[in-house]
């Protein structure tokens, strides 16, 4: 019988946000078993989560290093779902213990850490996956495949926006997720651009296959008392000469999770919205609007492969997240054609965040290169 990938989890304790999503995503395709965890810095809370998950008591740990040591030879990978500042040390330690890593974004706190992590991934040959989960949607994969087929012609313009409204007021004293995201020690040099701007950057590069070469940024912190940005706008120049606009905002009142991308080429254009993820719009000047629907006529093999159920039975955030996990599990099992965000994407994300913050801080020299990687 084929053995499932055995996974440990770090983070994802009671009241946390993304840990439970990772667990559902890991389970969905039956390729991964959650075998152990260190779910919280508070041992009692960690035990509570372990009990809810029916994990044996002796496989719930008070400290993640203790888990990595005790689980040697028993697990194949770890999922890291803690606040940002811990991703780097935890991922390095996991690699040093011979484990594949699936880690949430942003990958590290600095570009320097990201470079070190990439170096270690290359040295060990282990699989590293970063959960830029929006690239897991079938219609995002369809968009990328259509760009690759040349259906847009030469890409000229990319507009990507990610507005949310949940940080429009100072909720950080009472909201755990807001508290660390607005704290430079735990979030890094940016709140909004690091947290969601990095998803937008990754989506733009994934769909277009282009790289952001230079950028010019404006960041602002609207809510009094915040030292990190809660809103930002960035002009982009891509490596083929295309121009772009990236907006990320967490003070856009009334917005939920409205990630949207539009890509315009010489022959056609595409539009995809995360809140309506089963639909991809394709526009041309000389023909009526074409609307592609996941799993329906016109779905390309690159997208079809990531569909689970027939068209009209909505798939969403959890399934897209599970597509990333499924590809990660395939890679960990030795399959070469897995499609998931890598340590290189993580490094690009960190270079993007760093360039955005630097550009925004300087009112004179605005256009800055995104560090050569
Ligand atoms: N991909 C996405 O769509 C997405 C969405 C939300 C969050 N995230 C990312 O996921 C990460 C976690 O975010 P969140 O909103 O779930 O945070 P959270 O504050 O809700 O949860 C963090 C959890 O980690 C635990 N933890 C912290 N330090 C620990 C340690 N040393 N050992 C064990 N557990 C520890 C906490 O107790 C808590 O349970 C962040 O990096 C964030 O950027 C990604």
C-alpha cells in the first residue's frame, strides 16, 4: 500500500486563522496525514488543538525543535503557519532535519534570510513550497495557459488589485491577527504590502510569466498609531517592457478579499477575480466577450487537471489551497511536474516587499530595481 506523506504542523492553535485551512487543504486529496504538531507557544492550547484533531498525546509538542528531534524518521514534512518572523528559523531547522517544508507567506523577514533559505533548499534538494494559494485556482491556471498559448499577444499592461477593509480602524489591541501584522518585529518591514501585496505580486508574475524589473511605490499608514503601511500603490515595469499597477489596501472599507487581476496584450485581455473564482473573462476588440467557466467547454488541460468536481458545483478557496498541497505532496513523493510556488517565488516576494518599502520611503528617487536574484 502506498504510504501517505506524514506531516507535522507548527502553529495553527486555537483561534488562529490559516492553520485550520492548511489542515483541510492537506487532507482533501488523501495524500497527506497530519501526524504531529506544536500548535501554539502555550502548551495547554497546543494540547487542546491536538485533542480536537484526535492526535496521540505524545505527538503534541511544547516546542517545535523538540518535535523536529523526536519525530526524526517518522515525518516527511512540516507545515509552518506561524506569524512571519518565525518562518525563517523554523524552515531552516526543518530543512536541517531533512524535512520538506510547506510554509506560509511572506517567506521570511528580509531578502538576506530569503537568499539563505534558498541556498539551503538547493543544498539539501528538499522540496519547499510557499502557500501563495491564489495560484492554485483552476481559472488562474487557465489564464496562465492562455497567456502561454499567445492568446493575448504581447503583454502590455497588468493591473492587479487587492483591497480589504478589515484594518480600517485600530483593532490591533483586541484582534490577534491584526496585532502581529501591525508589529514590525513580527510582521517585517511592511504590513499591507507584505501580507497581501506579495500575493498580488506573485499572481501577476505567475499569470503573465513576466518578472517585475522596476517599481515606484507609495505607501501610507492611515490609522493613527501604526508604524507600518495599511495601504499602498505601486507602478510596475516588467522585463518585457509591459507596464503595470499594483494596489493593495487593508483600509478599503467594505471590501472583503477582493483580489483581482487584469492583463492586456496586443491581441486580447483577461480578467479574474478571487471572489468569483470559477469565471475567467477573455476580451478582444473585434469579438464579443468570452466567459470561461471552470470545468466547462474551453477549459484547458492545465486547468482541468486541478478541477475535482463537474462545472456548476462551486469550488473555492479551500480547493485552490488543496491544489497547492496536492502538488507539494506529489513533489515530495518525487514527481517532477508539480506546479506550486517555490522558494524562488518566496525570494522574489521578499525582493518586491523590500523594493516597495525603499521606494516609498524616498520622495526623490522613486524608480528602484527589484533586486537581481
Ligand atoms: N496564504 C494565505 O492566504 C494566508 C492567510 C492568512 C495568513 N497567512 C499567513 O499565515 C501565517 C499565520 O497567520 P495567521 O493569520 O494564521 O496567524 P494567527 O496569529 O492567527 O496564528 C498563528 C498561530 O501560530 C502559533 N504560534 C506562534 N508562534 C509559535 C511557535 N513558536 N510554536 C508553535 N506555534 C506558534 C500561535 O499560537 C497561533 O496559533 C502568517 O505568516 C500569515 O502571513 C496566509
